[in-house]
C-alpha cells in the first residue's frame, strides 16, 4: 500500500522530469515547426498556413522564399533551461525578415521611429515574413510531452 512517502517520491520524479527532459524536447518541437514554415513558405501559428507575401520579380526567381543562400534557415537555434525553451535565428537580417523594416544600400536596418532623416531612392521596404513562432502544432506537442513525462515519472 502506498503511503505519503511514496507520493512525495513520485512528485519529486515529476519535478525532475519537468526540469531535465521536458525543455529540450519542447525547444526541438519549436525548431521543427519553424523549419516546416520554411518548407511551406509561410507561417503556421494559427494551425493553418498563411503564405509569405510574394517577392518582386517572382517570375525570375527559382529558389524558395527566404532561402536564397540557406543562411537564415541554417542560423536557427534552440535554447533551453529548466525554466524555459526558446528558438531564434543568428543571421544579422533575421529580425528585419521576421518583423519587416528597410534595406539601406545593401544593409538591413530598423529605422528608429523618432528619425527625421529622409530615405534615399536606394532604400527598399522589407515586407515582414514571420518564420519564428509557436503554433497550435507545438502547443499540442507540448501537452503530449508533459503527459508522457508525467506518466513515466509516476508509473516508471
């Protein structure tokens, strides 16, 4: 017959599983969903696919959107600790692709909202094409991971 000591040991196993094996699995799940966004050339946060806007001169380009060199996709990273799991991208232009912005003479930049400096004709507006995020697929996977880990911790 189980006693209070057994219950405390079981809860300790659940806590240990939450702190050690769950965060890396969640970070990997988030990274997989982001890579899927690149394959589908869109964003899947709400469960459906929202295609990224087409590029100018699309008819002349024969490579996937956001994948000319593959640098952005290769720069995807995951990070985790017992308290969090997150993904990101290390490419210097990742933020402007995610949020939108302006290109200035071949360099990516975010114009400060307080700037009064006029932009020259060589500056282009970058349309946001969100690729990072957590969608319904990741949330469903997180629930499954927690259920499996708790079940393992309780029943062995």
